[in-house]
């Protein structure tokens, strides 16, 4: 089954404790993104990657890091989480090509930072 | 820069009644338009998309949307809702013609639809 998976689905942590949220897709997509969802703000792009070893900042990158060492994986790293990073996080992937702009979303990771 | 405005944050509606969710966008370039649905405790699922051609787009679960370029709108409609349509709905746009920023989607703030029996 074609899908985007994220782990963990739920995470409660404390301020300053480094964490990683994993994202993996099995569709051989070139593009991958991370979004955060906050009430009333919709989803906002954190980082994106257009291929292996090619990453760039989205609209709200502060406090986050990413890496893309393999095509299928795109982990999101919070080196020193803070309470304002409490949010619902989505990973997404999309293929390249003409007229292909649909993003495929993972199930989400709900992060609480206390 | 692009922006998307969903004019209603919540829409209560009775079962079998019609519903319209409003979406307006602003962009300096041509855009593709999308509606996504998020059921409780789930991820986002694509309802429909407008890329080109007919301005009336039909999607899954009986939803349709109409692209109006002059009014920069992409309103979503369903003629008769079911309890199972209770969800949050997001309108989104992405740049047309250039696959920049990983095909970044710019989302509206979402509209919560609550279908009452």
C-alpha cells in the first residue's frame, strides 16, 4: 500500500530534550515536506526537500532541523524543544512531473512540550 | 506571497441540508487549488483539486468546487451532507508552473463542519 508513515504518533516531552520524528514514504517520491498544524492557522510548511541531500527552509523553520540521506526518509529533529513547538506535525510527499501537484500526507504526530 | 482565507471557522449544518464552505486566495502568480478534509484524529485526505480546464471540479464523497478567477475564490459545496461529513476542511493553493519549495501548499485556517441529526 502506498503510504507515508510517521513515528511516533503521540509524544509528550520536556523542554530541552532532543527528539526526532521519523517520516518514511514508499512511493519513490522526490519531494518531501514537513508541516505543522495549529488551530486557526491551518498548516504551515517547516522544511522541504526536493531530493536526497537537498533541503531548504519553509515558512516556519526556527527551532527545527531536517536531513534527507535516503530518498524514502525525511526525519524532523527538534534539538531543544520549547512549549511553542507543541503542535500537530504532518509529513508529506509528492512526485515530480507535469500536472502532478498532489501532496500525500502522513497520519500526523501530536507533540506536547511541557 | 500567497495567502488563503477561509471565511468561516465553523459551520453547523443539519443532516441532508446543503453546505458551502468559502475560500478566497490571493497570489501574484497563477495557482493550483485544492480542498483537503481532516476527519477527527486522522491525517489529511484530498477531496478535489483544480489544475486547469473546467472551472467546476467534482471530488470524492459528493463534493464539488468552483474556481472563479475574477473573484479569486474556490468555494466547496455539497448538496446534501451526512453525519460522516463532520470534519475540518482546508483550502490550499500552490504555485502553478514551477515546482518550487517542494510543491509547497499554502493553507487556509480551516473550517470545522459539524453535521447535526
